[in-house]
C-alpha cells in the first residue's frame, strides 16, 4: 500500500473543510482506498491528509492532479492557505497493532 501524505497550512479550517469536502481533485474517482483527515492538537489550522492507494502510480497521478488542478490556483492558495501545501508518497513496509494484518 502507498500513502499520499499531504500537509496543509490553512488560514481557516472551516473554509478549508468546505473545499476539501467538495473534492475538487476527484479523490473519489482517483483510486484512493482510504482518506483520513487530521488536525494538529496545538495548531488547529495545521491539517494533514492521508490518502491510501494500491499503487505508487495511482498516488503519483493524484498528487500531480492536486498540484495542477488545485494547488496552482491562486484563489485556492491565496484564500485558503498560509503557505503552499506539501505532499509526499510513503510506502507501507510494516504494520503492528489494531488493524494490522
């Protein structure tokens, strides 16, 4: 499994969440098998998203779509973010504990 880890430095979580829920990059059709959204406990405007994919290629295609169709839009970055989001693809190599297997 491959996980796309995205860090979003948002101006206003509620405004970000509204756009996130509208799925502007097409998470639902991208092959993402799981989507998890997190907020930093010390900074509620620091958001992390983890999207799981079966293949590295699918994760890369989605990350490229995010960069070109969403992140490169001044209206998105200027209104919603305090800085550019970052993304990286992680490969799961081990799992322990609840949900392992």
